[in-house]
């Protein structure tokens, strides 16, 4: 099968689109399929050598270290570039739309080279143009972006709320496009329910295929750092609930020598950096980003507890990686987290989302109980090995491709 795998941006580490694209594409070529990744900036790294990469450059107006830069006139080549610039300058987020328009233009000249097109979370209306070429289109929706919008608008100061709503304007496009793609993939039953509700798609359009984990790379260690807590999240995003963890840490440190590892790129002088300083915990909270897979696996395996304090998750790759590492989890009872980690007190302890008191109590109980930590960690490792693997993810994904091809009449 010849597969075009689309990703409008492909951050390379610590969850997100880049990790999904990297591992899924590898799993697909392992099954004997031909895969070409089409990606906007930042481009994926570490793709399997058998996977081809076609770069789909944009104006990249959010790039580091100069986000919201003013492009040179010589960079503007066509109406898609103008649309990207105009949307950014009016406080919108253009990339899902403009990426799909650019890919549609490329695929119009390469129609006969692919059997199926798989979009990862873009849901731009250019996908409908690709479908009009007669190509079967499948799309992955990890979770409805509308859930992020609700939390971010609620967390914004009154004067910023209109700007946040404007930035999430692309969500309305995603709703409309999702309704017109017959085969949608998502990563959990919880996310499927939310997508059906928020995007008004038919339940029959949705196919649940969980994410996987490399259990050879993410594995337990014999050496753990006492009282080390790790959290892998976009710390400045309110939806991830990192502020609740930091408040809990400030309470717990009174009686314990904690070592808190935040795997996140913190905005300089942003909300998380300010909160860490205000709570007086700068000496015990350490942040890192851009870790390699090996570095991330080693860090996860060194912790006594992995904390996932999110207010919502459509899945949680860090939860699966923590379980594979034999690292006990404390997670919010929110979104798909209970579905991913299983019943409370088997592989993980579940807490009320946003409840600092509950989070503080449970973290303290576990850090004071080495036997419980070992029991939860061993159970988590077993669950990861038995339930999650990228080979299984790829095989299940191919079955959805076959449904899409049959529907279009190309299979």
C-alpha cells in the first residue's frame, strides 16, 4: 500500500504530532507498506530510513527564536502565503488550513503515486480537494480542539478572551471537514465520544486505535531517584494542569526533599516560570526540553512517580511511556486518562482534576510507601507490554485504510 501521511507540524520529542508520525510510519513500513511523510515546519526527525520525507514549507511565522516575525516581501509567492500572513496578523492560527491547501496542490500532480492519504490532526479544507481527486482520505483526530478552546478561554484574562477565541477560529473549519471524512481515527473511546459530541460526526465514522510505546526503549530501571516526580506536558497550557502540580509540590516540600522534573519548554518569564518563583520552589523544579528518546526514557525510569494533572486528555502518550518504564502514575480522572491507565489503584492513582488537596494527599501517600510504588510500577509495566504496541497500532490503522479504499472503490 502506498501511503501519504500528512502532519502540519511535527515536533520531534515529548509527545505530540511528531512522535505519532515517527512511530506510526515506522510501524507501517515494518508491515511492508510504502510511506511518504508530508510535513510542515518543524520537520520530523528520526524517521525510519525507509520512510521518505517531503517538506511542505510555510512562512513558519511561529518559529523559534523569532515567533510572529515579519516575512520579507520576497517570501510571499502566492495566495496561500498571503492567507497565512493575513490570518496570523489578525490573531488567527492559519497552519492547519494553509498546510492542507499546499499538500492538495502537491498531490494534484502526484495523484497516481498513492493509494491512501492519512491526515494527522490538520483537518484543513484542502483535504476535501484531495478527496475530490479520487484519493481515499483518512484523518486522525487525537481529541477535539474545542476542549482546549474552552479551557484556554476560561483561563484568559478578560481582555485576552476575544484574542483566544480568534486564535481557535480554525476549530470551526475542523468541525466541517471532519463531518465530510467517512473514516476518522481517534485514540480512545473517551475521545471518540467527545469528537462525536463536539464535531457532530456520526459515531460510525470513528475508529478507535490507541497509541503505542516502544517497550524495549521505555523499560524499568533498578535505580530510582528518591522523591523524584516527573511531568511531561506543555506546562504553560492551562489544560495540562501543571500549575496544580506545582502548588502540590510547594506543600509537599515542607516535609520532603523533592526533585521535580518538568519535561517542557517553558516560556521565558511566562506563567509557569512566574509561578515556580512565586511558590519558592525554583531550587527543586528543573525543566528540560528537546530530549532524545533515550534521554526521555532514562529520565522517566529514574522517577518514583509520574504525574499527569491534566484537566483533559484525548489519550496520553506520556502515561503509556511511564507505564512501560515501570513508573507509578498519579493522574487526573479526566478525559481518556482512566481508560489509558486502567482502574484506580492498579497501575495508577486517580485524583479529582484541578483538586490540589487531593493531588497533594495522593502524591504524599505514594512517596511514603515504597511497596506501593513497586506494586503500581510492576502493574503498569505489564499493562504497557500487553495492551500497547506500535506494531498493533499500525496493523489496526491499515484496516481503516482498507475500509476507506473500499468505500472509494480503489480496493
